[in-house]
């Protein structure tokens, strides 16, 4: 096989064989196919797409480029993946919550990049929390506690690490087959029985419209099923942040409120819906409503909060019910009407301006800064009404820039606006 032949075949819109896909991925990992040819091939994939079979072959080749987590316990293994959004702290609640239901949750998570936050950054708001557990430490913690949230180990899908770096600088990130293989190769390396995907759509999401989110959801699900894992999907709205809090310590604090049976109802609703899909998928319950009740009970009796605290401490973190936040100020409305839109890109950029997100890989972030959203789409807004509480430690220039971004993120209507449904489709399984 010659790399140029594989590139040309995809450029001409033809289907690649498993051998050709493996050849490119093996060549990427061992360096025998140079970066420029991999990049040209990735662009051909972005432009011409891949079939379901090709996408599954690519996922498998990327998965096989590394190792898998060992499986020492007999408990079912499940995981959740979200395509990312503002204020999405569901993983922090869901991993310990599921562990209380006698399942193992080996969550290998990522850092924030661009406007969306990362689960690892949120957990690192607890001083000392370790996100670099070794496979042996992951295994031990799963046996003792049933849940772990850590970074991917160097041995997991090394092909994805290399390919993502190239995609990031060659305009080839937004390709459904490449995104699918990237996400699924890392998730499936945890040897799961069931996986639930929270595919988000809207102004604060990777996929801005419902149609592209549906296409990504279909591709992720078909790939999971082809690879033998019961894979379920929920499509959820990201036209406004999930919950009230955005920012690392802000979100960790809100996750604790949810675990205490308090906090915003949308975070609890989505967490229970995602968890219930998994408990039904492994056959623990026949009906989603029964699974929701069982999960809610583990929050309401305090078990999930205790498990969360143990997880933080077992991973070296110093648990606090509420982490300290930066000093706050309030942005008030200069207009009136019904809140019709919140531009998630602008909200996310404001958090970056405050120092709560990264402009480039490796930037240091300030866990104490963030936002508390005081209004939701559909609310009637009066002149001078408080809109957002801003937790800010930054200098005057970046605070001013954040205020300007926030002000322009709000749009109003003179007519009443209906509130947005959070979950537009749930419980989708491959036919
Ligand atoms: N997240 C990933 O892990 N990979 C992608 O390609 C895009 C989002």
C-alpha cells in the first residue's frame, strides 16, 4: 500500500478497505507515514466522509494502537461521554452516583479546550486532586470505590493523541467520522458493557444545530454497537449553560449541591436520565422510570455525596463542601423584554477572558473565576435586572473585556419566548 494511493482513493470519494485504514493509522503511530500525508488524508476524510464500516475500522485501528484498562471486578462497567458544553458538570455527579448502584465507572476524561470546560479541570479545583492515575491505580480504585475520574493514560489510543494534534492545526477537527473514531477509541479502551452519550446542540456546543448533533449521535452510536458495546444516546440542549454555574470551582460547588439534593433541576434531570439509560442497558431495570427512582434515592439518602467525597480524597484531593470563589460583581440588564438568546460562544470567551479557560494547550487556569447565570431563556427581563454574577480575580482590562462579551451575549424579544426543552430525545438505541 502506498500512502498517496490511499489519499487519492479517499479524495475521489471511494470507500477504503480495513487494510488501507490500518496502514494509515499504523504509519501515523510508527512514523512511517509522514504528518503531511496523514493531514492530506484527514482532509480527504473531512471532505468526503466515511461509511459506517470505514468509521468502525478507523475506531478499531485507533483503539488497537494502544492498550485497554484491565477488568478485575465482576461488576458491570459503564461510562458516559458528553460532547461538551458550558456548565456541564454531570460527570462529577454521575460517576459516584452510578458507583452506588454496584457498577464500575472508569471515567477517562479530558481538559477544557476552546469554550467548553473539561471535567479534569473542574476536579483539579480541589487542591491536590490527581488526574494522572496509572492503570494499576485505576484498577485498585475501581475495586475499592467503583468510580474513578482521571485523564487518559499514555497507553490509551496513542494514535488519537497524534492525529488530534494534526487535526487541530489543519482544519480537520469538524469531521463526523474523525470525531467519532477519536471519542470512541478512547472510551472503548475502558472495556465497557454500556456507554451513554450526551450529544449536545446549540450555541454553546460543538454541534451548533440539532441536525448535525443527530448525525454525530447516529455515527457514535452505530460505531459503539458495531464494536459490541450497548451504546445509547441523549440529545440535549446547549443554547444556554446547564445549571447556573460556569467555571471550574463554581461547577464543582454546584455538583456538590446536586449531590446534596439541591441545586438546579436541569442538572439533576439530565444526570438521572443519563444514568438511567445505563442501568437499563445493563439490564438492572426494565423501565427507565424505575432506574431514575433508584438513582434519585442514592442522591437523597446521601450515599452519592459520600462516594464523591471518597473519590476526591482517594485521588489526593482536599474535599470541601463549597470551594472558595473569586470576588463577585453583577452585570445588570440595559434592555427589557423576554430573554430570547444567549450566545454560548461569547459566554465561553468571557470565562476565558476571566482566566477560567485556556487560549492554548498548557495555559494555567484560575479555578476560582466563573459565572453564575441568574436568568434563563424565556424569562421576562426588566431594565437593570441582575443577569449574571461574575466571579473575577483578573485585572481591570480582562474584566472589562469579559463584561463586554457578556453584555453582547444576551438577546431579547418584545414577544414572550417559550422556555427551551432540555432533552429533545432520549433512549435512542440502534435499530
Ligand atoms: N473530542 C474528542 O475527543 N475528539 C474529537 O475529535 C472532538 C472532540
